[in-house]
C-alpha cells in the first residue's frame, strides 16, 4: 500500500513537507521518500492494489495520535462506554493508541484483574494501554503488588479520579518507580481544599452562588509529588493540570532537571470557566475550567516545552446524569472525536502552533511512555497514520461514536477534521 502526496508531518523540527510517499507492508512503514517539488501541491492518494482513492491536495498526513488519558469505563460501567465504542471514538478523532484509566469496576489492582482488563483490549481496533491502579480498590490505603503488575506489562500506575494523597504511600511508589522504571501518574487534587466543588473558585461560581475549587487544591498535591520525586528519583507525572501556578511549578522543576512531567487537556486549552453558562453539566470537569489567565498559561506551557503531552481525559457519562444540577452532576467530558480539530482551531487563531500540538499528541507521549514504533512517520515504525483535512469546517453535534454525548464542544464550529485513519496499515476509519 502507498500513501502519496499531501503534506507529511516529519516531526517538530522538520515540520510539514510536501510531495511525500509512504510505503506500507505487513503493518509497517517500509519507506518514506520525497520526489520533485512541483509548483502545485499534489493530491493525497491512497493506493491499495488494484485501486486508488484520491483525497484533496490539502490533506495532512500525520502519525496516529496517542492519548495518554482515556476513561473506557469497561468493566463495570459499559452503559457509558465500552472498549469497543471508545476505540471507535478514538479512531474518529485520529487516535491509534489510548491509555485506559483504572477507575473501572473492578479496577486493575491485582495481576488477575490487570490481565483480564488487558485481555479485553486485545481485540480493539486501536492499541489499548492499561494503566494499573496504584492502590488496592483505588482506596488509597494499601499499594498494589506493583512488581507483579509491572511484570505483566504495566508501565504506568495511577488512582486517577482520586489523588495519591497519602505521602507515605506516594513516596514508596516513587521509590519503586526509580528502581523499576515505571511512571507514577497522579490526579493532582487535595480534596480537603477542592471540596469536590463543581466549578473554579472564580467569577462564574460567585455569580451562580456556588462554592468553587481554588487553584491551590491542585498545586498543593502537585508540590508534594514534586518534592517526593526529587527525594526518591521516581518518575512523577502530573495529570490534567489546569492552573497557572501548577505550570510554573512544573517549569521550575524541569529547568532543574527533576524527574517531573505533566499533561494538559484539550478542553482546558480551549475553554475557560465561562463555558459553563452554555454547556452546563457538559462543562463540568475535574479539575474545573479556570480563568483566561490560567488557559493562556497552559498554552505557554505547551509552547515552551513545560508540557509533555496533550490529552483528552475522555470521561463519558450518561445524559441524565449530566442534566442534574451542577452540584450533583458527575465530573468529566468526552473529547476523543474533537481533540485534533480543536487543537487545529487553536492554531488557526494563532494561540498554539499546529506542529507543536501534533508533537504533543504523537512523538512526545510516545517518548514519555516508551512506545517504541509509534508517534512518528519513519521506516520501521507501525503504519499508524492519520489523514487530516485542515480545510474542512464543521459544527460539532451529536451523535458521537462514543456511547455518551457529554461534550462541551457541542455547537462549537471547529476548523479541520480527520478524514481517514490507518492502524497497522489497515484502513480503520473513513469520514462519512
């Protein structure tokens, strides 16, 4: 099979290059080459003998995206999402590798449970990386048998949805991380400060007469994690940061060479607390959407290398749950199917270079999480390839491939859309 023409993304330094040709055999990229540079951009062609499909000349050819933070809800909450429906949503958004968070029922907190959940993902049309629970039952009281889970393939441990709040347990896990090489991925929230309140402690919460979460609810837990990472040498990864102060802390840590990384979500890059007036329950997430100052700090963190990954934190919930009053509705929004379009829209606004956004959704997380063969278009890598049409404008409306509809992007007009996706050289998704 051959993908020829279009605009190939060759990484952060080289950017996009026209008139490339990718040859694929047995699920791998066998060759990436470039011909003469005619004055006009050639159309992107997919050649699968004996036929061919011609797409527009504006098509961008990029590596399959990697999402390091997804809630697939299986097992235990299949009415909200399943591995299959979540994988289909991932493909529709251009993702070929997704990390499944451990807040399932049961969680992957024993070798038997981890193996069972990992087995559920083996037949998915994308690669599903199962994140191991950090504590038994995710109760924060006793560490899992991380050595056994690590031998089974767990490279990341988290109690996502809840923080690793006990400093003694977090320190022990980070010491093991330093020895074994796995990543400790922490939901940065001190619940005593956050109160699990529905919104950011700011102007919108005040106007609605609701209590809010201060930024310190995030930064206090983050600072604790950084201090323990420095002391132990363990690999500490801060999830879905939302506050300017948090980005400042991580920047300082990384400048000092400390073993700390972080991620931000697409919705925190795109929206502020003001969206709650329109989205209502579909805008309630953890951590909450904050101020414009915070949003711009996250964008700066992406640009200057502080942030190591852009994620979706795709968190499906039932419509009836999201229609509850804000104080009662569950935290979380879906985002797999809109993420790349939203990042491209930010680029069109001049807020984030698209090349940087793609890097933080491909090569950067591949490097961070040790995903060999993924994240870049080079010979020998898996033929995980996303074709993106930057010229297509669309308005986000249900239905979604996801079982759930709780997207803050509903009614938002975005620039660019995924046209087709290959996983291991197999065409897995084509835009209708």
